């Protein structure tokens, strides 16, 4: 039985925090567990030379939390905040079969997809994230604590937004929490640009958060179910049940608002335009400058997802009858084919291939070349390769544990320090601006500690660095 045990909670009515913090002292060991109420949370244990040292540290941790508003509570009396799952209403397509080259069953309905020149990512509602080669071989597997809403990229970094209200950085060897969204924000979708995060939610709001996980601005709208958010360096584009709006990225000042027919279910962007797929069976192309509708792409059922070829040369859409479409830039439909594996919740086009993740949890690679599509329209398609994950593939989960090293080698040394009650990180390796903050995982920050990172990169807008690669605690 523990010598000392304190359980605290911070739960604000109407939104904000919904967290617990538990401190257990057992002899010379102090164990801290923290997280969202109703979840297992993360645990960190520290050993001390004497029981008195352990007692002093435990008491200090409790005092720090009570000063921030935490109060004694009984575990289990408050429940976990509710999470909205996107309703799965999908039927079988009557169109001819698309030329699927390979397909991978992830194990649960999947929203998250990202594809680049190196690999393909898929994340499902069980919290599983897999990476695959373009040929369909599974190369890695992550297990996150809750369902994956989406996977987005920001330069080198890959992020997964989850139903536990956290955004995980998947760019290193292990997932680490990069952002923690307020407990009153039921995430529907997110996007990120130069470390600034845009979050759309169930209530129709749009919220932005900076590289230090600090609130920037938010806007309420006359609508709900905001599935669309897209960000660039200039603006944030937001789609919900009443239409699409553009906001100034810096301060959230409204720029334009455009109603569209049907509630917005998905969004895409190119350099000069945003695309909104709607429950009314349409994809709208809107000019980023003023929100004017430049083209409409007409499908036969509610549009779950959309994407484009570079520059908008082709526009793709997936509907709730397990069909996928291709249009030319002006809006002429070029083809419609069935997926054979569910409706596409998300999609992405790269190098004549259309990658989709579906309601039945499949990541599928469709050959979208002219020759393959022509053959499919005539009823000739390849036999899809059914990809399996190797049983020996390790499952990597989030952790706050760090390897240690005494050798800085060719890495960059950063230091954690207190700044007006917040833990900040700065670079101490010569040649960098030590006044700039470093975007760095919050869960592993300890005051006075130094860390070795593979590298830091200045943000696109300047003023702060972003740590990338593996992180080790420097002895």
C-alpha cells in the first residue's frame, strides 16, 4: 500500500480543462500519473535517495497543481468527455469496378490518410496508424490511445489528430504529444501550416493554436458539424453545415463567407482555391481571394471526400455509395467507378494513383492513369493485391520515456527553462538564436534539463525553431 496518495482533478464547466493528476509516494519512489479524466493517462516514476526527499517532491507537485485550480476528487465520479464518431452510411456502388492495385485492411473505419514520395499513412478509429510503401508493403505500426480523426503533414512533420483531444507528432521513433486541444473542442478535423494548428469541431467553431500549444483565436459560426479546415500562410478556410468561410490567419478577421448547397463534409486546397465536398452531392471550387464559386463538380450522392491533381487539373470525389469520380478542371465528369471496399472517407492523388481510406477501414491504391481507367470502363481490371501486416511488426505507442546520452555528437543541444510560469525550450548549441523558443514536446519538458535532438529548423515565418528527429535526454 502506498505511503502517500493524492488524486486531483481540474474540470471546468462549459469547456476548458477536463484533466486529472495523481501523485503516489511509495517509500523513496514518486509516481505521477496524469491525463484526461476517464483515460489511463501517462505515468512517470522517479526514485530518490531518501524517503524525506521523495515526500518533499510529492508535496511540491501537489501544491503546484492546486495553485493551478486542481482539487481533491474521487476517481470515477466524473466520466470521460463524449466523443463524436462520424456516422457510417455507405452502400455498394453499381458502377464498374475501379482498377485497384492493392488494398490493406487496417481493422476499423479510417479517416486518416497522408501520402508523399516516401510512403503512405493510414489511421483508423481504433487508434492504429500504419505506414506502407507505394507498392503496398507495411513498414511500421503505431498505436495511439484513441481513434484517429486525420493525418496531416507540415513540411518534415507528420501529425495525427485523435479523439482523445491530442495531436501526436509521428515524425520520430515514437509518437509524442505536440498539441493538446481544449477539452470542450470535439475535434472533427484539423490542418497545420508552419506549426500553427487549425481545428474545426462539432459545434462549428474554428480554433487556431500556435507552435507553443497556446490559443491564438477562435470563431463561432451560425452552423455546426465543421468537417473542413484548411490552412495556408495567409488564411484559414473553414467549412460547416452552412457553408465555407475564409479568415485571416493572424487574427481570425473574417474575409468572406460563401453559402453552398448541402452541409460541407470535406475540404481540400490548392494554391489559389479551396474545394468543399457536400452532402448535396457537389464539390465546389472557391477562390481563396474572395470566396467566389469558380466551378461545381456534380456527383450522384453525398460527397464524403475530395482531392485534386496538382493545380486542380483533375478533381476527384468519393461518395457514400462507394463510388469515386474524376472531373476535369472545368467540371466535366470524366469517369465514375466503384471502390469495392467501402466509401472513401479521405483521399489523396499522387503520380497517377488515387489513394483512398474507407468506411470499412481499407487503404486502397487505385491506378488512375488514362490507360487503366479506359480498361476499367470496359470491364477489365487487375486482381488487387491484398496486403497483410507482418505478425512480427512492432507496435510503437506514445511515451514520455527518453533514451539518455552523454555524447552530443552532431546533434543540437536544447535546454528547458522556466519563463513566467511556463516551461520553454531554447537552443544552447552555438550558432543559433538563443532568444527563439523551440517547438518541443510538452510531456517531456523538465526545468533545467538539456536534450539532444537530431536538428532544429527555423519556422517559415521566423521567430522560433522546430525540433525534428529523435530526442534524447543529455546527461
